[in-house]
C-alpha cells in the first residue's frame, strides 16, 4: 500500500505563504484522486484542493484564488501553494490519495496562521 509523507507546515503571519509537499511511496495504479484536506479544531475534515483521475482540479470556495495545487508525476509528489493566508486557514492539513480500492491518508501537518 502507498504511504504518504507530508512536509511544509508551520507558523506564519496572516498574509504570508506556505508550501506543503506530499510524497507518495509505492506503486500507484488506477488513480482516482489525490489532494489535500484540512481539519480545524472542533470541525469536520474538509476538502481543500484535489486532482481527479482526469487531471482536473477542485478547490474549496474558501481557498479559490489563494491556494494552488500542483504535482510532479515523476516524483509522485503533490504540492499545495498557499498564499494570502488567513487565521481561518489554521488547521491540520492532510494529504490523501484514492487509488484502486484504497483510500490513504498522510499523518497530517499543522498550519497555524497568526493574526
């Protein structure tokens, strides 16, 4: 089964930027989707941005125009560039991949945006 390793979280002031990385190890076949979710304290996990199997992207309305998802297929890595960060973006960010019959989550990386 594929494993996901995330990096790039941290503490940033409002208006700043961070870039998250998620590297997938192992063989990926029948890819359905790969992307990022987040979970703030006391809230449900929500989709931030993701690629579908056809390559199209989907963003949460709250991050459109500020966040950009990209990928490097040769490295099996997906990135999330986060600009103009707001305190409400504070959450644990999780990488997710859905392929074949598997739904795999990374361990999560904390993003904290101070006002």
